[in-house]
C-alpha cells in the first residue's frame, strides 16, 4: 500500500483549510474566497465564503474556453425510443444550455428563483438544470416516478416560478403521460408557478394551455442565449427533496462553491477518471446520484457523461449495460446493486456479456443500498474487474466511505464500503455520544464540520436541519445509519435507524406511506415496515386495523390501499402488499413495534420486547405474514 490514502485523509482532518483550499484551485473562480472554512455561525458551517463562481461555467464554458469544446460532453442513449442516440460536445451543450437559460430569463427567472424540473431521463433534463445554474436560479428536480401529490408537496415548499416538464416518460414499453400528473400537482398545490415549459415527445404529445404551458421547442427557436451570472459560493445551486421520517420530505440544499470543489476532487480521487474519459452513472436524474454523477461531477471534470433512458433488463435484455459500455467506450460505471441483481437474475452466467467488447471498462462502483456479498462476488467474477461498494446519502452529495481508487486501491472486504473518504471524520457512537469499541454497533456519525459539498441546511428550515441531523449527537452529523468499524477502520453499514427504507435503490419513507393508508375511511391505524426482498433489497408491507363496524371484504380494502399509495406517492414506492390485522403490537406507552414486525418478517432472531403491552399480538402478526407469503415467519419465534 502506498500510504497515499492515509496521507490525504490525515491532512483533510487535521488541516481542512489547507487541504480544501488547495483542492479549490482546480475550479475557475470569478473571485476567490475570503475564508475556506467559515465557522463564524456554528453549527452552520460554510465553505469558501466571499468566493464568487458559476457552476454552469465550470461544467461547460470552461472546457470550451480551454480548447476542449469539441470533446463529447453528453451522450443520450434511449432504447425505449427506438434506440435513439444523440451526442453533444461541450460546445453544443453549452449553446443549448445558454439558449434554454435565455428561455427561462425570458419568463422572468432570475438569480435565487426556484425552478422545478419534472422530467424523464432525457438530455433536456440536464439542459434545464444547467440553464438554472447559469442564471443562478435554484433547480429542484423531482423524480418522474412520483405522482401528483408528491410533486405538489415539493411545489408548495419550493414555490417555483416556472416548472419544466415533458409530455411523457417511457417505462420500458409503457408510455406515462406526465402532463396530467403535473396539472394535478399544480391544482393540488397552494403555490402556483407562473408558467410551465413542456418538452413535447412524439410518443405522447400533451395538450398545452395557451399562454400558460409553453412549448420547449418553440421557445428555444426564438431564444437569445443568456450568459453566466456570478453567484456567491455559498448561494444555493439546488434543492433536492428526500424522504425523512414523515411524509413531509426534506429539502436538501446544495451550495455552488463547495459542491464544485468536492465533486471535481472525487472524480480524480475516488473514481480515478481523467478529463476525456467516459463516465456512466446508470441512475436517474431525480436522485442525488443523478445530480452529482450524471450531471455535475463528470462535467466539472471534463468527462463524457451518459443519459440512459432504459433499464438494466428488458430494454431489450440483460445485455443492455454491456452494450452501452462497448458502444460508448465507458471506463467507469456507477449503479445500484439492485440493477446488478436484475441482470444476475435474467442472465446468471453473464452469457450476454460475451457479445460485447468491454476492453475500455475498468471499474464498477455500487451505491444506494447495501451490496450483498453474493451480488458483489457475481459482479467481480463476471466482469473480472474491481467492484467498489461506496456509501453515501442525498444529504452528503458524495461518498462518505469508499475505496479511493485514484489515491490508492485498498483491499476489498465484502460487506464493507471500505474506509472514510478524506474529509469525513466518521465515528460510531453510543447513546451517550461516546465512541463504541471497534467491532461494536452504534450510530454512524460524522464529526462536524462536514466537508464541502454537503448540505449546509434544509430549505427554509434551519430548525429541522438542526433537529434532524445535529441534535442527537452534539457536535456530530447523525447519518441515521447504524453500523460498525472494524480494527482496520473499515466501515460496515447495517441498517437505518429511522423510518426510511430502500426499495430498488430508491429511498422511501414508511411514515409517508402510513400517512396515505391512514386517510382510507375504513382504517383506524396502520404500520408500514420494509421487509427484506432478495431482488429490490426491501419492500414495503402495510398492516392495517380497521374501524369498528367495517364489514367490507378485506381484499377490496387492501386493493384500495395499494392503489392509494400508487396514486399518491407513485409506482416507485412498489407498495403491493397490505394485510388487515385485529391489533398492532405496541409498547405500553403506545409506540408501534415496527422493528419487531420487521424482524419477524425477515426471519431474523428477535426478542420479546419487555415493554410490549400484549405478547399474543405477535402471533397474529406472524399469521398475517404467513398469509401473504412470508411463510417462514413462524420460524422466527
Ligand atoms: N417514471 C414513472 N414510473 C416509474 C419511473 C419513472 N421515472 N421509475 C420507475 N417507475 C415505475 C416502474 O415502471 C414500476 O412500475 P410498476 O409497479 O407498474 O411495474 C415502479 O415504478 C417500480 O419501479 P422500479 O423500482 O424501477 O422497479 P422495476 O421493477 O421497474 O425495475 C430495476 C427494477 C432494478 C431494474 C430498477 O429499479 C433499477 O434500475 N434500479 C436502479 C436504481 C437506481 O438507479 N437507484 C438510484 C440510486 S443509485
Ligand atoms: P439516498 O439518500 O437515497 O442516497 O439513500 C441513502 C441511504 O441509502 C443511506 O443512508 C443508506 O441507508 C443507504 N445506502 C447508500 N449507499 C449504501 C451502501 N453502499 N451500503 C449500505 N447502505 C447504503
């Protein structure tokens, strides 16, 4: 081992000003910072205060100005639209973005205004994001799999001046009209955007309301390009809503300066790519992976990024990833383990891989959920290349723990995303905020300050930021993940400590689903738990108690509940199972024992909680689980 990792790590913790100040020289600044780390308003740390920048300039114009305008910036590859492939050089992408910034400016969008982007995986989603960045407007991308209600909640919080959307998305071979969902959301929300801009797609064009819904293509045809607007390093670049304990999502804020500095550094030091390399994050632009590693980081670093409108399987088969890697000379692929589980399930011997030339491909990175050792081993064997698990969150914007391949390759330990990345002072704490012994499980926390590029606060909600992340372990950021560190400092992530579950790499709130179930007129109380699933990681299952006197068939009620979650949260919640039970297990103080239900369902060892009000209720839960196919449930007792 070269020691490069340890050297960088120690410096980042002992001298954060020196470390990040040097790294920041890699960014083009309009005015350099006065302070690298500003700790004048603890616990609200800020990075690069006094600095003036533009994120779009650093993603696009910079490369043109430095003579690399003809390099490929973005490849749009869409098997769901008849194998469309469209390529943009940095110059072409800059010109499109400048024009769309002109369209937004023409609608009165200025620095600080919010713009919601509700789009499928088309290049125009990146164009809209970067156009906001160009103007200093704050984008908030909403994942296309969310239904009207979820979109409305985000509209109410962000209060966008304009919403940019598309007429439809395409899920394998199913066309999903977006416009009715958008109209529904606007109707539901109290804060009405002044205009919408709609990208019309031939698969299902939308009806536009004259004067309110503007047509993307028509507006672009007459737009005047807009220039980059200088913004403070500490100004917000975007808000990205993510699931928390309740149905009210958290608006994670990202700044401009720290975000650019950190993300560009990760491309070289974690992902080991250099400008010109093709980097593909097979995720969705609606998630943090899409923000950081489909759009911003690769472009800051002068890499070619890929917008893939397709799935790992079914578009058309389990060889889809290998086709893209071969056709576009992908060097690094980043995706969620669930995508590899999907491929493994359809093509267990990776036979389809043999049809493609993967000689340019070097490394696979996995994140978004735990990588099970089976999938890790399968991927390593099939690819015969390093497979790197790394751990992070929407809030952090980049990896907390990883094998930093650009610094030094450390040995892989299956089940661990390796070690804390430079910048992250990771501690595993007990309830009294003391470090537990190596090997013992505790709450994984990060000693403040968090490195650049992480959330400075929650949108318009400093109090919730403090309460959610900083109050439980004073002086630390609580990740809400539990786990341990081994003797070598390797981190192991075991479970969430809140009501967040991870379904096919998508972060969802069981609390949010419970809020939907509770609205059903026949439901008296309910609990949703995430049970283990060998394909999607976890799946939500609902347990409901009905109001006295309800005598409708249970099957009708559970079908309605499934439909309600689909309509109000979205298909992406994958909420397909609900059961009626007479009672829910509770502590004597009335707290529902979700953790125990989950353990029973997962067939994990569990102890009878000392505080349970009536132990017999757990038998009913076991029977209910057996009734819906968790037939091993009884073994847990
Ligand atoms: N717009 C509309 N609907 C969407 C959608 C979108 N953008 N994305 C997903 N959905 C729908 C799906 O069509 C599906 O609907 P269905 O219940 O009618 O079948 C439902 O939401 C669940 O979708 P998904 O979780 O994607 O499951 P899937 O079975 O269609 O595909 C995988 C499974 C593994 C192929 C897919 O989840 C995947 O590629 N996951 C990678 C996850 C990822 O990128 N995570 C980000 C962090 S890295
Ligand atoms: P998200 O905010 O959607 O990125 O989800 C973040 C959560 O996903 C984390 O808090 C973890 O619970 C989980 N997660 C992400 N990456 C990993 C990983 N590599 N190993 C285990 N869990 C992970």
